[in-house]
C-alpha cells in the first residue's frame, strides 16, 4: 500500500493541476490582508482585531475545498482519460487497493494544501495585525476550532473528488455533475419541495453549516453537519468501490 | 519460468461471443505469435490474461494463478496492450517512475529500460510530444520494467520504423533465448514469421490451430505464414494439432 500511495503522489506532483489549484488558493489567502493594506482611506474594510486570525482560516475554506475536490477529480478521471489506469492496474491488479491508495494520497494532498493555506493565510493576517499593533492570538477566538474544521472539510472534499471521479471516469462529466449538483440541484430541491430548511441537509448547505460562526436554534450544529458530510462521502465512496470492482477496463 | 495456460476461455458481451472456448498453453523459451483478423478476439484474450476483463467461462492462469492473484505481477508478466497509456504532460521518465513505484521497482531500473528501448535521450520529454513509434517504445519500456519472466505484447510493431522493427525482433528473440515466455499478437504476418517459434491462430474467437511454425509451414506446403493463415481462416474450422492442413478441406 505504501508503494501505491507513493506512486499516486508522484502522479499528482508530475501534472499541473495540483500546482495551479494550490497556487489559486494561496493567492486568495493572501489577497484579503493585502487588500486591507492597500485599501484607500475611507474604504469599507473589516475591523483589524484578533478575531481576524480565525477569519483567515474560515474565509478560504470553501475555495480550498473546491480546489482539492478539483485536484482529486482531475487526478482520478485523468487515469481513465489518458489510459494510465491500464498500467496502474497491471502493476496493482486489485482495484480496491488502487482506490484506497488514491484516497490516502488525496487525503495527504488535502492535508498539505490545508497546512500551506493555514500558514500563508494566518501568516499574512499576523503580519497585518502586528503592523497595526493588534495582538496575535493563535490559540484564542476559535482559531484552533477553525483550523480543525478547515482540515476536515478539505480532506472530505479530497475523498469526494476521488469518489465522483471514479464513478464518472470522464473529466467533463465529473466536473459537470459537481457543478450541476451544487448550483442547480441544491438550489431547486428546496424550492420544489417548498421546504427551504432542506438546504442545510444537502452537501453544500452542510458545508455552510460546518463553517457557520453561530448556529440559530433548530439548524444543524457544525458537528452534526460534519457528520452529515461524512455520511455523503461514505455513501459515494461505497458506490465507487462497488462500481470499480465490477468495472472492466 | 512462467507457464501460461488458457483453459476453455470464453468471453461474451451480451449476444456477441468475442472468445469461444480457447484452450492452449504457452511454452517458456519460445516466441509464440498470436494471429487473427481484426475482431477475432486477440485483444480480448490478452486482456483476460492480464485480468483486465473477466472471462464468462474458463480460466487463464500464470503458474496456476490468475493475474489478479500474482503477488508481484510486473516481475512475472510484462505487458503492452496499448501505447496510449501515458499522461501527455508527464515526462517519459516520470511516467515510468510512477509505474515502477507502484510495483516497488527501484528508479535506476527506469533509466535502464529507457536506454534499452532507445529513449534515454528523450527521458525528460513529455509523452504528449512523442511520435507513435516513440510511444510504442515507451510502452515496451513499461513492459520491461519488472525484468519479467513473460512478455505479452499486443501489436508491438505498430508505428515502429524499420530500425525499430529490427530492434524489436532482436529483443523478442533474446528474451526467449533467456528462457522467457514471449506472446506477441500482430497482423504483420511477414514480420511475425521472422520472429516466432510457435503460432496460435484464432478466427471468430475460436482456436484454429496452435503449432510450431516449422511444422505448420511443412504441413501446409505453403511458402509463407500469410498463405497458411489465409488457408486456415478460409475454412474457419478448428484444426487438430498435427493434422495436415491440406487434408482438412
């Protein structure tokens, strides 16, 4: 398994997707503090206070998740699109082992992206806070909680990406399915059912609930929303495993 | 050296029988040619051997085991089923390193096989920049990575220039001389005739004959493999090995 994971990580490193997506996320992470610094006098900017560090983790979380989801999707569908799945399968004939290795590799990619994002985003915010004479408090104001949430969210996105990529095989179909689900299905279902509260039980809604600063009574608390996301991920992964086992190349 | 046995191998796709009750054994130390028209079932047979497709009936075993149960498959069987199995943005060296890593093969072996197939100078070029012949050589390099006991090659001469075809012939002969099993499908019968010791002919998924080349040419009193092949497949009936060809009609 260690060799298979190493092979998957090598594959990810030797294509552009991971570098482009990671660069986009890191650029976004430093953009906020930079904009505050260069903002003209009188511009509407958030207050420079210690809570900014937590916001530095919360704000780019959805983009980081989307970027890692895209990396995992592209990495998985490229295997089928470019035929590399054949050489992979000849080296490791058990499809479940290959899938497990890809999941572990993408979780590692998610972890690395999270650490890099946290370092860059918090580093930039810390510089801004220090320059304005505000205390930097990395263990206060929910910073550790949002660091954990960021990590969980990004890793779940990585696993979702592998699952959807394995099921769809085709890059356009996989990306299209994710976009249609996120922007059409999740928008239409609460309207059609006339039950807007359903939205928080769907994947994108659950992500928002996980990241929510405060949860109004009656809504999903972050831990429950995270458990729900884990459930969606597990269901898709189970479907991917079954499909991969019966699929012929 | 590995003994490969096809026993009653049958593969059906809905109403179409691609391979029909194939039974033969590949002998170590010999180059066996696998001959048949387009759609005769050659590629399906090879994919079944490599565990890429599941037989509807029958078995294919390598030293008594299906490919999927080999503990170290690339060291037992080196296979080339398609030259288009490389990510276009990955360099030749990285493409092979990914395969080698999955199979626990050390990186220096990657450089060895690149040299062996004449691609050492193109090791750092992207696979997407390769000509058909170069991709064919790269796919052969992937097959040679594990220094395998058996080589299984599907149409390996496609796209090779005359020098490449000459080199391939020498490679196959030298592998067999070392006691390895070599199984090679091709529709370039004149080229194949210069390389092989034994020939397996199939038509419509059924075994027509499996004999040493010298015996087959002697029985048929034909001057070339092409003439023998045309005579054999014209009737489409399976022959009993050793039965003189002229008596079958």
